[in-house]
C-alpha cells in the first residue's frame, strides 16, 4: 500500500474510533487517564531508556542546544506529566453538558451542548513530552489524534504513544483514537484529508507552522513565533525587575514563552542593574548605544535582532521613552504570544493589560507562566495566538466545539407566523 493509502487508512480508523470514543461515558475516559498516570510511573525506566536511544543517535550530536534540551526526558519531566494527568482526572467532563437551554415554545426545547472537535492532526518537533500532554487532553475531551513528532525523537514518541494506547485499551475503549504517524510524506498526505481530519495543530518552529498553513486543506490552529517582551516601567521595583527579567529569559530559554526582548523605560533608574544581572547569568544582551551605556559587555544590536525568537541565552534590549512607545514596539515586533510589565503603578499596569494585543498579558510576573499546566489546565495542546476558536494556552476547553439539540413534539414551522403561534424564547436554567 502506498504512503498516501496508509495515511488515509490511519485517518479513517481515527474517525471511526472517535465516533465511538466521544460517545462513551465519562467514567471510561477517566479510567483511561488513571491508567495513563499509573503506567507513566510503572514504565518510567523504559521510557527513559527509549529517550536515551534518541539522545545517543549520531544525529543528535548535530542538534542545536535548545532542541537537544527539549528532546531530553527526565524523571522530573515525567513527574510533571503525571501531575498534568492527575489534574485532568479531577477535572469536570463537559461533553454533552448544555451551555444554553431555551424554550422556543411550549414543549419545544433547544439546547447548545459541548462536543469533541473530532480528529486532530498534531505536528510537533523535538518535544516527546508533548505526546503525553496532547494524548491526555485527547482522552479527556473525547477527540482522536494523529501525532507526527520529529524524527529525532522517534523512539521516545513511539514508546509514549504505545503507553497511551495501552491505557485506553485497558479502559475497554478504542485505542485507535491515538496513533503515531511516521514520515514527512505521511504528513503531506494527511494535510489533504479534510474528509477525515478536522483540525491541524502544529507545535514547533515558525517555519514549520508556515509550511503547514501553506500546505493544508484543513483549518490550522497555532502560533508561528514566541517573541515575548518584558517591559520595565519607570515605577518598577528594582529587585522585582531583576527577578522577572531573569526568570523570563533564563528559567528555560529554549521554549516559546521565554522572553526575547527587554524594554527599559528611560526613567527607570536601575536599568544597569537589570542588564548586568542578565550578563552575569550568561545571557548575551544585544542593544544600541543607550543599552551599552548601562553596562559593559553589551553586543551591538542589529535591526533584525528585534522580532527575533532566539530560543537560547540571547536577548534584545532597548530603551523606550514611555509606556506608549513600549506598547508600540510590542505591536510592531511581537508575535501576540506573551508580554509582561513590571511596575508598581496600577494605572500604568491597567493600560498595559488592556492595550497590549497578545494572547497572554501579565503584570509583575514572568512570561514563563504562559503555560497550560501552570494555568491549571492540566496540560496544553499548544498556544494559539490567533483570534479564531481559542487563544493562549489551549487545554481541554480549546478542544471542544458545540452542537444544537432541539426536542419537540411534532412541532412544524408552518404553525408559526402572523395570526399563528408565536415563539416564547424563554431561557431556562442550565443544569
């Protein structure tokens, strides 16, 4: 069978499995999640061994540092994954629950309920932990997923996918709601199968997202860059400014919610301390003459440094005159991902929070908080920076759509109109 035929067959199996899985009782999906939590602990050594095969592959030596860091699993990463699954176990399952109940007329009741989106294609790079994040969310929400991870993580991805399928099968549910996809050509084939796949979510480089958007006949949800800003206002607490800037950049520089640009208000008196703290932490600070005047060791900035997602210990820095200039810079160079202000001025913070047009906007907090697990979502399937359907870290709530249910007693539209019956349109309590 050709690769195209194989991809179509996998997508067809996913569609059939999802129609069964999405209609199962909540208890079945919860049991699958409990199985997954248990297996993640019982098979930890096996999972780490599979990951080590990827790390020992000769090609891994050529991977950039940020990618290699994302590729590596560890006991602490696996514990974070288990904690995310535990949160989902305890979360409510809204499938089938009404959002709206309305009486249209006596005995004619309309409901709007949440339902799974259907079949999702997830394409991601160098992030084997994403397999569990995405897979656990699919279980909770009743969706099916086809996952294509980077070839550099093939052993890890397969081991984690097998674990998910085992957890689902042990709950007497169809394991084909989770499938691993191999080969780049398979992705190209799947992107044309809009009759089987409902949504594509890419997680990876800006180029990956752009390529998928250009090639897909299926709606694509995701973000193309993680260009996050830290703005230090004139009224910022100096110690807090250093803490937030350092954590935003250095806590985990390889991920999309790490800061890539620092904006210093010219009136902030301790700008040099912030720059020096970053330099002392091993961060390459790229800035113009105003930044170079604050500390020794600053690298001269080029225009292209602003609007750049570095993914490492590099940050662009600029002095701005005021809040308005900071916001204008963010809107010019940012990616609508996450931006934060450090200030003790509540009015300034309010303007920043209301005006900055990003999916997550913070006050006196690190950009690194922009994460589904930290938001209490259990896990995230990705971070969306567009305006359609979902925005920000996408947990379970982002993987539902709705449908309308109408229950009558032989009602027909011909009975309504001038001189006939009238609609009551009375909202009812939602149970």
